């Protein structure tokens, strides 16, 4: 064993015996055939993953105590092929898997396909070094097992969608009339590098949550309700935050441009020129006005129709 | 919604994306089970990565899931639950006080206008004291219909059980009647001799006829009669003692359940009361607080030692305890057996 690894293992276990024993009891690991040593090993593996090697004992303890140990033991026992664990897992989550898939795909056959494929991954149809590799072995108990399953399924759904987008046949493209569409070209915008630098500076100074809200609303076009749900706050909080951000961003960028030697007027012009160029892409609009709808947009709708 | 300069959107879209958090962290973010440091790290990544934002938004926006998460707000401020709870209690007291005051005035007017003919009608319908209670309640505005129903049900239950006057005193409603000392409790002899079934029948008849009370009865006599027929109300004081009110919250009486126990959670389901507090103390009364039994939740030999901060019972059988360590203990057989979630 490498020296660093041995040291971190020691750090993640020394003086934590009582906590580990308590969590072992709480996790009902024995019921699922996991020994205390194996359980302690799983905890150390998780600590190595999420904590720096020089983490204080209190941090390790806090991490251990924050884990969903009962679900963790169940998942690891399933990954190890324990029959009773699988019975418990199926009783608890089988229906939920299909429900989650149904919500994500919005279509019954796609939902079944997604759920079946995830189930296969959870069971571990693939083998690694002669052993069955179950996706459940990657569950670390940071949130609920159900929450993890939701995330894994959402991830798989998005990956499938992207793969599907890459596999559009030439016939479909012809039907869509994509050959008549003018090639999309990046609008030629000469943005003053100082404007970019000032914008980056202002964005970097924002809390990550504010940037998340901006990106979700203005880039992903999510609704206020969706963003509010993701952050666990009320819709009106997001609305107020967006209003405040929209009002303050322009002022702050202008101030940052001023610090870069631009006069107020120059700064406003630099910002407005950029805005005009990006808002009105006349060439692109003229070329698409009489043509068929953009192919990419149609493709994006395809999975939702179930085609 | 105000627009942002397009350069901002473009710079946001072009942000450099670092390593993606794994499904555990993304799932933990959605469930808000991460620590502050990790949450900020994940948010930082999400602000840069459209793919991960999409992943997070799919599970996060599932209505039932997200709604369940919204129960616990992220940053409880002055609108935190304990404050709201007390504010709600104060608001309830004000409303109840107003309603009772208005009712008393209303009653006073009605009674003053009652005629001697009414008195005769009452005398020719010798029914049990409960029948008078019912009649009195039936004088109330339509909002009081629920109370009337409750009284009727209580009377029917009494009739069905065949209990006599002294045995019936174990019920909170009956006990309250006995204490009032109002003229309505002075039951005519025929009514006392009547069988419980006959009493119930009389009660129903009285309710149907909507007979007003005798004239000249002071409203002070009527008010306690109305209020004491209300279902007892329960609350926990700020120092963790259990309190009961039999007069719609006007006065509260401390109920001693156990010494040296501070109660933090209460569930009342009709006559079925559960209170939980420090060091896993859990007490149950199935007769509106007349008798208490300590219940010790045990799962696989492990008993509940943490403070109980939440007790919920959807019916007499099915209940849920929340401990200070966020453990959830569930029973489906009125506390006989427990399961941990």
C-alpha cells in the first residue's frame, strides 16, 4: 500500500471506532451480510473521496455522521450480490424507478426502456476483472438512495438524448430541408477585450448562487418556479434576485470599464455596441426567414414526441 | 423581468467548466444534504456547466419531490417555524375570543326575545341534559354546525356505551358538563330514568325541532355550556409542559404527564393524544389525557434515546416520530412496534 494512502486510511479510522460501531449498528449492515470491517472500509473509501488527506478528525466524523448509512449498506450489499438486500431494494425502489423514469421521459415506452436500462446497470450486467460491476457500488450515501437514483436516471436520459441527436439519418435531414438552410455562421463581433474582462470580473465577484440563477434563467430559459425549486426558495425570491442582478450588472460593468481607463460615454458605447451586434443578427434572420425551420430545433423536439 | 447585457449571457455561456461533480453530490445538492462548503462548490460548477444544470433540474423539478423538500426552508429567518407557530396560536386565540364574544352578545339577544311559550315547549319535552346542550348549540349560527355534530356524536356514543352519569364522567365532554352547574344540567326525572337509547333519540328530536332555550336564562349560564362541549384543545408551553383547554382556548390547564420531562412535540387525534420530549420520552393517552402510558420505541433492541422533536399521527394507528438527529421512527399499530426510516 502506498505511504500516502496508508496515512489517510489511518487518519480516517483512528479514534473513530465508536462512531463507526454506532453507524454500523444503525446501518443494519449485518442483516445484509456486511461485516464491520467491510463497512469501515466503505466509510474510509468515502472519506478519501470527499475529504482532503489532511482532514481533521472532526471533519471525518461529521462526514460519517451525515451519511445515509442504512441506504449505503443496502446499496453496497446489493452491489455485492446479497439476495436479501436485493429483495429489500426491489420492494422499496422498483416501482419508484418506473415512476421516476416516467416523469423524466414523459412517455411510457421510453420510460420503461430507461428504467430497464438503469436496472441492468444497477444489477451489474457488465463485468470488471471477472466481477460483476454494479452501479450501486458508486452510491456513497451523501443523499438519499432515491435522490441518487433520480440523478442517475436524469443523467442517463440526457446522455441518451445526446447520443440520439448525433444519430439522425441523412433522409431525415433531407426531409427537414436542412440542405436549403443557410449554414449558420458565428456572428462576427468585435468585442473590446476590456468589455470581456470587465464582465468576467463582475461575474466572478458574484456569489455562485447568483451566477447559477442568471445562467438558469437567461441561458437555459428555466422558469422562476423551476429555479426556485432547485434552490429550495420561494419563486418571488428568485424574481427579486433576478431584478436586482439585472439592474446592478450593467452599472457594475460600466464601473469596471471606468477602472480600465474608459470614460463613462466610451464604456456605455462599448457595452451598447456589443449588445446591438448580438441582439440583431440581421444576416442570420434574413437567411432563415423564407427557409424551413432550423433543423436543430426540430431535432431537439424529437425525443419528446417519442420518435 | 429586466434584461441583462448580452455580453453577460455570452460570458456566462463561455465559462470554463471544471471537473463534473458525481451523481452523489448532484443528488445531495438537490436534496440539500450537502454541507455549505460542498454546496457552494457544486453551485460554482452548476453556474458554469449547462449539462449538470440540466441533470439537476430534472430530478429537482419533480413536483412531489421538490414540494417535499420545500418543507424545510434553507435559511430560516424571522419567519422560522417556532415563531410562525406561536403567531398562529395567538391569531387563533384572538379569533376564538372574538367569535365567543360575538356569540355571547348574539345569545343574549336571542334569549331575551324568547317567549313563555318556548318555556312550555321545553317542559313538555323532557329530555336529557345533553338534549338541552344540543338545543343550545343549535341556536348558533351555521358555522357552529360542526360543534353540533360533535355534540350529537358524543351523545350517541354515550348512548351506545350505555354508560350511566357517573361512568360517563370519564369523557371530557361529560366532565365539563358536570362542572358547569348550569340550570340545564338539572335534568327532569323522566330523562334521568330514560334508557340511553331513548336519551339519544330525544337528543335527535330536540335538534331537529331547533327548540330555543327557556326565557330568562342568563347568558352566563349558557356560555360555559356551549364552550364545554367543544373538543379539548392541546398545546405545549414554551417551557415544555403539556396544557389543555376545555373552553376553546380561553383558559389553559397544565397537565402533568411525567416529571422532569420537557415536551417538544404533540399530536392530538380526537381523544388520542401523543406527546414526545427529551431523551426519547413518549407518552400516549387514549382518553383525552385522563390516563397516560409511557411508550418506548424500540427497533432491533435499540431504543430511541434522542429528543423527540416531531410527532405526527395521521390516525390512531399510524404515526411518525422525528428525533433531534433527524431519525424517523414509524408505527402502524399505535406504538406497539416501530420501524426506523
